[in-house]
C-alpha cells in the first residue's frame, strides 16, 4: 500500500522539484561603473588601424610564399608610430618576426601578465568581391573601417599599442610587469612565432599571472533564445586533427567498372563517419556557460537548464541540431577535400579524402584516430589512414579565480548589461602555445558585434565600427588600471 502511494506521489514530487529549481535559477548582471582616468583618442586609433591594415602581412603555410618585406615595413611603421613604446619598453624579436615588448613593473615580486595578438592576416580571396579594397583601410560614411585584419586581429594589436603609448604619455608606470607579444604566423599555426616566444619565456623562467589573447567577443544573437549581449571569454579551445583516408585500386576505363572503385571505397568511409558522429557530451566548460546564461533565457530553456539532472539527454539532442551548439558538445567531423581521377571516364587508381576533426576537451588525436579506424572498418576495407596534422585540446583555465573576476569586471565596465561567461573556443589561437608558462589563459576580443559581423572574419568585407575601436582601446586602458588594484 505504501509503495503504491509512493509511486503515485513520485510524479508530483518530481514536478515540485523541477518548479523549485527553475524558480531559484536566476542571476543579476552587476552594474560596475567605469573608472578609467582617460583613454586614447579614438580618431587617432582609427587612423592608425587604417594604416596598419594597409600592410599586406599575409602568412602562408609555405614560408617562402610570404612577403616578409611587408612585415619588415609594418614593424618599421610600428616603431615610428609608437615612439614611447619603442624607446621605453625593451623590445626583443624572436622567430625572425615575432615582437616581444617588456614594460617593467616597479614590484619584481609580482608575476607579470602577458597580452597578445598577431600581426598576420589571411589572404583576402577575390579582392573584386570586396565593397572596398581589402588593404585600403577605408572609413565609410556609416562609421566603419574596412579591411583585412580589422576584426582578426590587428584591432587588438593596435589597441594595445595605443593604450601603452597613451599611458606612457601620462607617465604611468605599472607595479606589475606587462609583456606584449605579437606573433607573425598565427593564421598558419604559430609554430615559428608564438612557439618561439613561449620558448623565450620558458628559457628565462618567466611565468605569467594570466594571459589574454584573441578569442570570444561581446556578441548579439550568438545563441538561440538568448537576447542579451553575450561576452564569451574563451577558457579552453578544441583540438585539431586532419586525417587523409585513401584507397588504391586498379584503374582503367569507366565503361567496365568493378563493384566498387577506389573513390567508392573512400566515399563509403566518409558516409560511415558522417552517419556515426562522435558521441555527445556536456563537458565542464559548456555546462558552466549554460549555467551562467541560463537564468536570462526564455522560461522553457530555464526549465531544462535548471534541471539538467533530468533533461540533459534532451538538451544534448537540442544542441546536436547543428552549428555552434553541436560543436560545443562533440568532436566534429568535416570532410573538406577530395581527390580522384582527373577525367570523367577514367577510374582512379588512387583516391583520397581529407577529414577535419575538432576535438573536445579531454579527448586526444590518438583516441579520435582509433575511433575513426573502427567506424570506417579499416580492418576489413582497403582504406589507409594518414595523420596530416594534429593538436591536442588545450587545458581548461579556471573561471572561479581572481584573474577571471578581474577580466569579467573590466568587460562589464566597458560593455555594461552583457552576460560574461566562460566559453569553449571552437577554433584555434596562439594562446595554446603558452600553456607551459601560464595556467590562467583567457581569450577575448573587446568589441561588440552581431553574430553576422563575425561571419566576415576570414571572408570578404571584414570591417569594424569606430565605436568598437573606441571600446577596444578603453577596455585595455581599463584593464591595465584595474591591475594596479587587483591580483
């Protein structure tokens, strides 16, 4: 009898628990007034960014294809444009073109901080498709500065230089040493730039209290159902793996094909990979992100997010629908390149496909490659698997520490009304190269954009508003001044 009563009462108890947890699932956005004494002039900063964009600092996988004269001219321009940075900070060049600036603090007992960006940009693609020439630095009447690198990421580099030059003009001297590092090959992996800078720091026993690199931004319409500005601070980034799947078979005329050609075998392997995706998993960073933004989402989402103990499988299925949500909860599979015969009536004797995987935190290239072999039935199919490139997922930096709190406070001072949250970076940055000299690594770009603006990165018509240039230089000025009273 008692058991029957308990069974009858259980659904009601579950409903009550769900309702209470949903009602208690709320948060406030702190109102923190900015208190910077002054910031660099936005018109000067915009002019300098427009000039910086005009240098074609395009990096290539094959270094011989890179026009290094453009980097040399760009660095000469930096020295002339920022004379106090050039004369008062110690400058070192590593990896031939990566710049390191050391702004010595008055208290050598304090661990320094590292602020980074990169000089290089990706190719512009079809320059005729741009509204304005991609290396013109044109400022349009509607208040945008156009050009390759305006968002990714010469804005960050120029903002840092503008900030330091401005503070030096005001005779500001930091208590904590500050290092600026500007890599030259981030867009092609950072193996000669950031890697060399990291080795430089490690050889000298320099460890950093925290590091800030490019990453998330303050974005509108970033997440379905979330209407507030979302300040995404990358605390980790996914790993990277390129695998080539290939098959060798007898070629010949297509009029007499075998049951399956080399290209057919490779295509079947790809179909199996797309059908059997990597498993879904709500790891620590996405879970914390949804915990922070959940209270500001519509009621039906709050019910789910406040009760993941019950609704996690449903929530994972919602995210698995595609796009960024899917990428946050699984290792992604993306066939990107294919090769076979060079004629329509000739069967290829060799066919290949390159598949790109973005690896979840906690995974590894080895584990992913092993799973791929099982899924494509490598033991029964004539498919060879070759690893082309691999990077292990980064470590996860804490979001419950003074450094993250300092960064969050600074963001709210410049971008009031935004919701600051840790975020899993889906792409790669130079930041991962510095894990041997810093355990608190954060990835954030101080500009406020619509999600559609972010689509211009690595595409045509990249641009940034003058308002965002102002916010960017104000952010770094505020950050450095906040450092004087924090950590």
